[in-house]
C-alpha cells in the first residue's frame, strides 16, 4: 500500500484583473495528484482556469517542514 506524502506547491495565478503568488501544502500519493488537487482548489475558490494557474515548484516535504497545522496534525498522527 502506498504512503501519503505532503507536498509544497508554489506558483502564480494570472487572471486579467488579479495576479498573485501562492504557496500551498497538500497531502497526496504522487506529485501529479498534488498538482491536480491544487488546480481543483484554486479553480473552485478563485474561479481561476487551469491556463491561468502556473505551477512553479512541486516539492515533497518532511513532517518537520509542514507549516499548515491541520496537515501537520494529519501527517504526524497526533
């Protein structure tokens, strides 16, 4: 059985009237799944299409590097 990993994804959203950088942490089995989850979350929350979201970096992180308290609690099992 596969182990769930935590990924930190950094990128940009370039909408016509709104541009911003983002950095999010997500739990997924593979980096491709983590990127797909980011597309779904940002598309839903900010009404951004996939071509407006540019992924700059996908990095697997250790439980000590996690900054999101909810994901940290899930990853460490506390």
